[in-house]
């Protein structure tokens, strides 16, 4: 497997376009992904009981049609809490794209992000679809512009590409996503689009995606809020020419490994771009009794507001980490716990047997002042580990969300 500097257009048969529809001022706010061949489609969606209209539409496409050939995405308006009118607007958007692309309406996925409770400005949405279809292209710049067009409060576009071998054929996986606020397991306020040219059955495509979100997008948190629009969509058009993966063999394992790499990298990009944040905060719990226990413990630390504030202040306040472990609901012996802080500036053990090691505060502050900071927690209670990703909690988070609509 090899990482590639690129975007969606690195995958055989996929084209993209972006457009300034006027939903958000002074920027592009719509994007389209199109495959020259029909794709097997899989999806994982928000666990929030309040589900946006696009989530309902895409769940129908993934479960009933099982094929997709295009995705239409808009920023600015979430099309959530919009009733039957909002759902009809999803269908109208898909129908417009289908007629211009000469494909079926039920093979067009739609995704929206932005303000909850507002109806889509359909004149702008339909004009955006009309504007994008003729400009679908395959360049690196076009892929980058599409990734930028789907952003809301994100400060940077998020793209990852890998190539891997299946049955002697070179296959490619690429993903782009958006997400910066309302980020919390399970899933986050994020839209993620992953495409591949691998040939794989619908059942295994869905299984691979459903299994992988448990240790990727379900392990990130920025602010404890789970959105109405969370969606991860995965499309595979089979143009790589490999023998279709229809059993959980070595080829399936290679695909799952590549998918996991994409999902981890995109998860880290979202967590590291949390609203107002200054650093990516990673927590790895080792030596837990079970895998699920390791996940719960890591997420408890990553979601602790006090710990996140300490990371922002470059303060090695390890008591907050131990406290977060303690209220996680998992049973463990605090006197067996060890904690390290690590970053590009070095590694420092700060807790041993549940008490301070007498570490240097100056060294700890230097380690905590980097763009990526990791807390490694050794429970000494078993053989399982898990990693969660989040960010520090800053003054700017409040500023951004206090006037989000205005």
C-alpha cells in the first residue's frame, strides 16, 4: 500500500466539479462526484434520532438501490428538520442530476451541511447542478476545489489517497471529508466521501465500512455534539479490473487495510481541525481488559473538557486524565496506571503506579506545545488497546459557535 498526494480524481473513472451557487457568500458551496460506471454503494449514518432529509434519502439509496453513480453536495444549509418538503428537495436534486447525467434518480446520492432548520434554496441548488455537470473533470486542482467547496467552519480541505494491490491489479482508494464542529462519537457532524476502482460485492463493501467506523470516525470528538447529518458514503466502480472480492479472503483484507488507512487519516484531519483548536490531541489506551474497554477509556479522556483545556494551556495536568478514566464506567486499578505525553518534541513519563513521576514541568510544556500531542495510557490490566482523536478547547470555539448563524 502506498499513500499518494491527490484527491478523488486519482481514482479511475471518477470526475468531480464544484460551483459557487450563492448559498454561502463569496465562495464555492456545491460539489459533485460522478463515476463513469455504476458503483456499489455503502453508507454509515448518524445515530442521532433527528436525521436530516439527505440521510434518509441516502439510506434508501444504499439499502434499496445498492448502486450509485453520482453525489451532489451542498454547504450552507443542512436540510435538517425540514419535513416532507426537505425530503422532496433531495429527490428533486437527485432527479435533476440524473436527467443531466442520463442515470437513474435513485442512483444519485445527496448530502448537505450547514444551518439546521432552513429549507434549501432550490433555485440555487438546481442551478448549481446545471453548472457542475458540464464542468466535471479529472484534474488534481478540480478535486481540491471540490474538497474546499464542501467545507463549513473547516479551515482546510481534507483529502487522502492510497493505492494497493488486489489480485495482481493496482487499485486506488481516495476520500474527502468535511468536519470541524459538532463532532462526537458515534459519528460526528461530518460528511465523508470515499471512492475506489476496486471490484467488490455490495455486502462486503458495506461490512468493511460498518466495521471500520468503530475504530475511526466513532473515535473522534471535538465538542460532544452529535449531528443530524453525519454520513460516510463509500462507492466502488470496479474499473481496476480485479476479480470481484466476494469472500473474506486476502484480497478483502488488503481492501480493509487500505480503507482503514483512509478512514484513520480523515478522522485525524477532522479532529485536528476542530473549531478554534490549536492542536490535534490523540489518546492511546493500552493494556486494557477488552477492546471495548480500551475504546471507552480513550474516548472518555478525549471528550473531557478539563483535559482539553489543559492541553490548550500546555499544562501537564495529568490528574484530569486519571479522573476522566475513572468516570468512564470501566473498572480498573488506578494504582497500576502509567501515563506518557509524547510529541515531536519528545516523550515524557508523567505518571507511574497512579502517582506523579516528579517530571520536569518545563519539559512537559515543551512537549505539549506542538501541533500534535499524544497521551499514552498504560492500564496494565490486559492486552487490548484503542486510540481516540480530538483537539484542545480554546476561546475561539465559543466565539465561532456563538455567532454561527450570523
